[in-house]
């Protein structure tokens, strides 16, 4: 399916551009369709699911007709769709629900992860370990069991036979400075290897620890680059912070992150060497941590 979130952002940009082309303020548009100024603001900032009847009123007031009318209505219809994640509501966590939405319509997903494993590749034990860390920091806003269930559904969605191409670059520092029990990390590493070896659409690479001067700025944190089948849906960069995500679709901003990703990828180990590296790292764990295999 097409990502409703992506289409809401595209709809927002289209509505704002149409209104501004006609020299109409948001206040006047709100009065003409008998809605609040806040409602127009939320639509033009992709903060709410659109109502098709209201979108049609806006188009009529703005004098939009013909092919453009049909195009906007089609975008609005996609933006109003619901996905499997909506059945979970807030129980799966706002952050994960948003990623599930975007991933559902992605053509390619490229992720740089300097710390934790990406959700698409996490084992259940690894996810539970992260949940315990989150609980230790304060109240959580999701139901753990539902979050784990939803994460499995995300994995099925992305790793389906006709799913998106998924490439992740893991930083060696993050793999060595892990925050889960050693036995969990051991199983997690072998899980990633198995997925990469059996899923033709999945590529895993390691950005090795190097010292000295780099040729460009390296990423300061984790981020994800998305591309979509429809060329009119612009590429997107999702930048992860401790508590929220920042989404960019402006070409200049996306290009900055793509440039840093490409540099890290050019310095990363090959896929074969990366999997061998993870296998060796996993085999070190029982010896160094006193585990039994």
C-alpha cells in the first residue's frame, strides 16, 4: 500500500501551494469552508488524517478542477487510508507506529545505526532488553507486549517477498559497546547474519572503527533514508533523537543525509566481510563473557 503518512505530507504541500497561489490566507479559507483556522493549519502541516468531503470543499473554494482536482482527491484518499498499525493505536508506541506507516509504502530503506539494532532486525529478547532500559528511565507510553507484537508485524511487512530493499550500516563501535546481556547479543548477531544470508532484499554492512581524518563529516546519530515507488512522493530522511523523530523531504536536507550515508557506505566492509565480522564478534562473546554456546 501507499504510506498514508507520506501522502498526508504531500497533500499538505499541495493544499498550501494552491492556497498561496490564489493569494488566500488560511483564515479566509477556514471561514469559507466553515472550519477553524487550526483545522487548516493541521491539514497544511500533515498533522491530521484528512476528511475527503472537507478536501473537496477546499478544492471547490480554491477553484481547482479537472485533472488537478482528481489528483488531489486521489492523494487525499490515500492519506485517509488506515493500516494494520492503526489497530494497535498508542499501545505500540507513537514512534514505531509512524515507522510502520512509512515502511508500508517504501521502495527502498537505507539506515545508519551507530548504536542499537534496527527494529526490523531485532529479536524478541533484544527488544525486551531495550524495553527494560526504557522503563528504567521513567514511565513508558506503550504496552510492552503490544510493542513486541507490532515489531514482529513490521518485520513481516518489510521482509515480505515483494517488500522494499532494505540496507543497514551498523557501526562497529555500537556492536562492541552493546547495552543488552551478552547472551542476547550473541543470539541477535547470529539472527542478523541469518536474515542477511536468506533474504535477498536485505543487505547488512559494518562501518569499521578507523582513526585519522575522514574526507567528509560523518553522521552524528542514527537516521533512515526512504524512497518511494511514485516519483512524485519525494525521498525522505528520518533523523532519530532520544524521544522523537525529525522528518525531512526538502531536497537539500535529504541530500545532506544521503551524502553522509554514501560516504559511510563507501568506507564500510563488503557484505561478505561484514557478515564474517559479526560472526567473529559473536564467537568472541562466549569466551570473553563466560557464556556457554
